[in-house]
C-alpha cells in the first residue's frame, strides 16, 4: 500500500480477494447505469420531437420495474455469499484471542502452548512506520486456517487489517470470532477502527505471517 494509491490494497487472503472481485462487479454495474442515464438525459435535452398522444406505455413501465429488480439481485446474491463465507469457520488449526485495552492490544495463544503478549505502539525511529510500529508483533502461520477471537477489557475497539479483509469489533463482556487465512508471508498492518478514547489513534496492529514450523518453534 502506497500513499499515491487510489485503489483497494492488495489482497492477501481469500476473503479480501472476494471483496475486491465484488467491488469490481458492483462498480461495473454502477458505471453501466451511469452511462445509460447520461445517454438518456442527453437524448431528452436535445431531442425536439414531442408526442402529445403518448400518455402511457405499459410495456416500458413493466420493463423499468423488472430491470432494476434484476440488477439488485445481481448485486445482492454475491454480497450475501461473501457475507456468509466470512462468518464460516472451517476446521481452524489455531485459535488466537485478541483483547483490546486502552490503548494497546494483547494476544493469547492457548491451543497447546500457553503464550501471552502485549503489543504497544513504538516511538518513532528512523526506519519505523509512523504510528504503525509495535514492540511485539502478533505472529501467525500462512496457508493455515485460523480462528480469531475478539473481546475487550474496557470500551469498544475494532481489530482491523484492510489487506486481509478482516474487521471485527471487540466488545466488553462479549466474544466475537472470525476466520482468517493468510496466503503469503509478510508483515501486515492495521489500526483500531472504533473511536475508543483519547489515544484511539495510537493502537496499531502489526501481524507477521511466517511458516508453520517457525511458528511452532516460536510458540513453544
């Protein structure tokens, strides 16, 4: 992701890929409708032919009722498919619990080896990403089905990484869950997306995707 980029970030998870495809699909429909409306408006503005006897046309009225319904179905069906697939958990290999605090994140790995870490924003250094660098990165293996569990100890937070297509609220006294599968190794960054107080802007998220055998060595 670069400062001059106007499009969506590159997708590094199947969910984000589907969201990008859906965005392109919807924009193609919207662009087609906009072009058609512009052509019709241009025709009405410059056409001087007037038919005073044409008071009604039932066929046209039927079609301009049916066609918008078809367009809405073309948008709604892929949208619902993605929505349900984002909520589906398919035999997760690893569960990672993320807790929101004012104003830092903590992560808990408790499947086989119990490991906890707290992730605070680091002060700016020469080679650090401003407002995005943390002292303890969350680590996760790529090409592995992961169950993410979210909660909060104080106020509402929102755990968000755009390039992975994941955004889930962390609610006090409630547990939310979401599935995650990373396709490539790398470092992925995000921030809290829910206004949670004075230092809301200083709750970065940094996830490092590594090989499964390295992850097992790290967690053990």
